[in-house]
C-alpha cells in the first residue's frame, strides 16, 4: 500500500460516524441497496443494518451478490443483516440509539426537525410496502420528507440520501467530523483491515 493510500484511509476513518446508521427493512432492489450503501459511505456511516426480504436470503447488491452476514464487511461500509425488523429496532434502542422511521403517521414530523447529532438509526422501508406499522410504532419518531407533487413517495435511495445529508449537515455544524469518533484502537484496526483486505 502506498503512503498516499494509507493517508486516505486514515482521513476517511477519522470522519466515520459510528453513531449514525440506517436499517433497511426489506429493501430488495439491488440498485437501491447499492445506492443507499454508497450514500452511507459518503456521509461516514460505519455500519448499516438490513433485514433482507425472504428469510435468510443473501443481500443482492448491484453487480455483486454476496452474503452480508453479521460481522462480515462490505468494502467500506459494514452491512449487518438481521432477520426481524422489530427486534432490531429494539436492540438498537437498548444500545441508546434513537430510531427514526421514515413513515407517514399522526406523529410524523419534517425530517429536518430531528436531532441527528444524537446516536441515530434511520429506518427505511421496502419499495412496495414502506415501513411496517409495528416497526414505525416502536420507533422513537416518525419522519417524513414533505412532498408537494402528484406522486406520493420518493425512491427509497433518494429519501435515504436526503435524510443522511441532513444528518451530515447537523453533524458538521456540531463539529462531529472534526475529531475522530472511533476509538484509537478501532481506528487502527480498521485502517489495517481496509489497507490489507
Ligand atoms: N407505498 C409505500 C408506502 O406507502 O410507504 C411507498 C414506499 S417508498 C417507495 C419506499 C421508502 O422510501 C419508504 O418506506 C421510505 O423509507 C422512503 N421514502 C419515500 N418517500 C419518502 C418521504 N417523502 N419521506 C420519507 N421517506 C420516504
């Protein structure tokens, strides 16, 4: 590995946001999964979560079908798979993460009103069905991107990008990209893993 490459890896890892994540609930189109993970990389998500459709089926990324099992690594964003959305929402909450479901309900607020400087997981729904009511009810909040057109919803990867870049904006303003959020040990471990895959 060249020194430039190593410097880039350190630069990227020093901006990773271990307290920002997404949970993709049955998102099933490979290009949507790929686009969401790419946005995760851009804003610094360290680990994304997914409940793949069809129990136990591997996640199918555009041009790259691979088994993203718990603990295994996507190239730059770890994608941890789970089998049950509600259980995963509760697990994240037990870890002190607020789960914000992208879901239209009585309690939905404009996504810009949420505080993404807190440990946050954005729950994204399936292309066809959206987020299940039970998971949306269990979430700490429901957020929505206001829509003024004829069509009722955005593509899921577009919605993910819109919300994650608002999270990036807030975290930048709070100085959260200014100092590493990873512990020195974790940063060194990941630098080695990324540098020598
Ligand atoms: N018919 C589905 C429904 O009623 O929810 C539409 C699902 S939409 C195509 C797929 C996902 O994109 C949603 O579950 C949500 O995660 C996200 N999404 C789309 N439009 C959104 C919006 N305006 N605000 C927030 N999330 C949105």
